[in-house]
């Protein structure tokens, strides 16, 4: 008798996976820790043709209200850092936006945003990035995003416990992984940006040139 052929596991459909993510209510119905403070509203932008990925932290209150990524002052600054306008940023065939937490996580006791919910990365991210081809450039905004995407590309040895040293080491991380480590463009980082002039003088010109080069292809 001929040996039974073992069928390889079926690859998930990206469209089906995106539909499941947009309908996800895990952080309310089966949370890891305290339930979500608000109604779940997953926010992401992804088309398989996109060649640039913006990997953020989690939506804020304005993004939760709009259902559209980076519709706040942080988005204005981020687009300026990238050297593009809204018409390019919100074209899903050009730019993908996949935060580490898909829903607004709520506020902490001091009024700041809580960290991204763990349910998102644990449930969805590995599956999503196994289905979607690797982008030409990943712009990782914030420590959670930098850790995940640098590790995903097989270089956990480059990861530390703080964001500033990772951003300072941006050139080596970018050349080794294709990930550009970035601070969050929030006003809360204004003091850091004033103190670290090299960010606007050295990193941003390289980022803008790379974004422009990819979009021109």
C-alpha cells in the first residue's frame, strides 16, 4: 500500500484574516487581565500591495472615534517625518498601518494611554505577518513595535529594554532587519526630540529618501 500523503497546512486567506481581526472582541469577551474599558473597535489599514508598513502602538481616543489610523496630531507629525501627505498615507496599496494593539486600550490612572493589549499580538500578529509578504520598509513606532518586528526578523539580540538606545542605534537595526526604529510622534516626546537633534538631522533625511524611493518604484 502506498504511504498516505500528508497534506501541508492550508495557508490562511489574508482577506479572511483581516475580516476576523476587524470583528475581534477578545479583549472584551476573553481578556488577558482586565477587560477593555471601551467597546472594541479594531483599527488597521492593509492591502497586500503595500510596500511600506507603519507599525504603531495602539489607537488613541481620536483614532478610536474615527476608525482611521493616525487621525490626530501624532499622525500629522508622522507624515511629516515620512515626507508624505494624507493622500499617500491613506492609500492602502501604498502604506499599511498595523499597530501592536488594534483597539484603543483605555487610560491609566494619570490619564495617559495604557500599553497595547496583549491579546492582539498573541492572537493575530504572527498569523498576519506569515500571510502577508514582507514589506520593503517597516517603520516601527514605539518600543512594543520595535521589539516585535526586530524579533520577527530573527534579530532579538538587537533588542534592549529602552527605546532611546534602539533609536540611537537605528542605522545598524535598519540595515540588519529593514526595520526603522522610531519614537512615538506624540507631543509627549517633544523634550526628547529637542534633546536629540540628530534624529531630525541624520535619521529623518534617510527615512524620507527611502520612503520616496519605494513609492517611486
